[in-house]
């Protein structure tokens, strides 16, 4: 399909459809995307760590921006990227040094890490909470669509990975024109930046 000269109208229609598809994306943030058992923790999430018969070791903690938490006796642990069950097992192993058969339970109290930022030439630049998988088009729709100065062929996704920051260039204009290939899904903490003229 070739783009007509009125490509902005076409984008408007597509973004309207995308916005309906993502109506629930910014909804309840206190429930995991799938089940709590499968949910992987992220920065700013709040978890309860309960150690049976050890009230001094039981606590509520916020995962730091570096993905770690600090606990009595267990010291610093990497929490981001792990499930509650995986973290629970690691805390249990650490506490075995001090306690006989420690019983540990980790519960996800509040999910705050499931968010993306949409910046640049969009109508409502902001940080958006998500609970489902979101594409770049969904994100732009949540931010009210492109402004008149936007360059849809110059969209950049900024992503922090273990190997360092990534800059992923996406030509939304071409993606819509081709109407082919898999959609580009965002990850929590991604930033979508739409360049202007």
C-alpha cells in the first residue's frame, strides 16, 4: 500500500485504532501483567519479605533503581528480573547461614516498574503505566498521537540493557506503509522519543 499525500489522516485513523487496543494499558497497576508467579520484578516495585517467627527480619522494601534490595542478614540482593519465587529461594539460602530451616515468603505488594515514557513531538508527553504488552504505535496513541511537527520516520526507542543503553530507530511511517512484519513491542522502562522537524 502506498502512502497518500494525506498520510497524517491515515496515521490518525491507525492511532485511534491503536488507542482502543490499548485502553487497558494504563489501567490497574497493582496487578501483574500475567500471574504473580510469572511476574518479573523491576525497579520501584514494592515487595513484602516475611520470615516466619522472625519479625525483625520481616520487612517491606522498595526495589532500588539499580534493581537491588537490602535485607537484614541477607544483605544486598539483585531483585530486578527475578520472580517472587526466585527471590524467595535466594533469600532462604542466604538466611540458612544464620537460621535453622528458615521459612521465607516474598509477596508482590505494589507494581510500579511497568511503565514507559513517551517524549518529543507527541500531544501528551508523559510517563505511562502499562499492564499489557504495548507496541510503539500503542505508546504514541496513549500520548495523544503525533504533533504537526513530528517526524514519524524518526522515532527512537531508548532501552537500558545489561550490556548498556540501546538506541533503536523505528520508521513508523514505513511500518504503517508496509503493513508487514511483526510489531515492535516495548519493554518496561523503555522511552519512546519522537523527533521533530
